[in-house]
C-alpha cells in the first residue's frame, strides 16, 4: 500500500505542477500497484481524478480564472461524451481499454514535448468546433478513465482563445464535470458485471492526491516547467510501453 500511496502522491503532484497530464497515471497505478481489476481501476480513476480536479479548481475559480463560456461549450458536450464512453466500455475487455490507454499515453508524451505557446489573440473558433472536440475528449475520459487535461488545455488555448493560465484553471472544472458523469455511468457498468468499488482506495487516493496537487502548485512555481514536462513525457513513454508488453 505504501507504493500505492506514493503513486497517488505522484499523480497529485504532477497535476499541481503541470496543470494536466497527471491523471493519466491513475489507472496504471491502481491496476499494477493496488491490484484492482481493469474496469474497477478505470471507474475508480474517474472518481479520484474528479475529486482532485474539483478541489484544485476552487482557488482558481475564486481568482476569476475559470472561463464560463468554455465550461458550457466544451464541458457540457464533454460530460455527454464521458457518459457515452463509459457506456461503450461494457462492450470491450479491460485489456482493450488498457491498450487504448497505452496509445493515449504515447500521444500525451508527444504533446508534453511540444510546449504550448500563449495566444496573443483573443479570437475564438466556432462554438460547434469547441463542442465537438469537447465531446470527443469526453468519450476518451469515460472509456479509459483519464481526465484528458493534456488534450483539454491545448484545445482551450487554440480553439477557445484562452491564455495558458485561464486554460489550466478552466480545464480543472471541465475534468471534474466529465469525470463525475463518467463515474456515475461506470457504476452501472460495474453492477452489470458484478464488480464493486473499494471505497477505502477511493478515499485514500483522493485525499493523498489532493494534498499532492496543493503541494505541486507551490513546487511548480520554483522549478523549470520545460524540464518537468520532458521528464514526465519520458515516464509516459516507459509506462505506455509496459502496458503494451504486459
């Protein structure tokens, strides 16, 4: 359990330091360190990631950094997509879901190595484009149990016209909403498969992850973001590769 809690702390720290990406570690940690069944790990990930993101979003919202328009046009379709993704998961094996997660981790690594340049223009794309991308990322959230911040933040910058700071803050709210919706549907999926959640794991991982995210916010202000993103990208490649091999 000690290694598992270290994994939870790492997830929270990464979310706090980078503002995105950390949640993609949750399913591998729950599967291989805690020993949860694949689908239980994915459902648990949605609950844990949602809780961490919700708490992390509160101070950002108080500072007025959350963009309501993006929450509506990106977040609401994302919630519908997460519900659909969770429902689709009942038709595939846990192994197939982990394989999809491995591919997503490799994509995340590539995006981590390409720094996002802040926009100098406030021009935004059509609402339907924002909504479509939100729905697609939502499906991924529900299907493999990730928050998708590494996809949401660039989308909010390039499609929504937000600054990096506002994109990260808004992303946390969207992740919390999508994760909650996906989790609610996934409870039905687990019931149909006669599987159950481990509430102790949910509470411990959420609590440790929240503490890690709060600490990570402070650490992130003191270290090189570029070096951190490169290191994290390398970690994603290693873990993604192991998921494929295992």
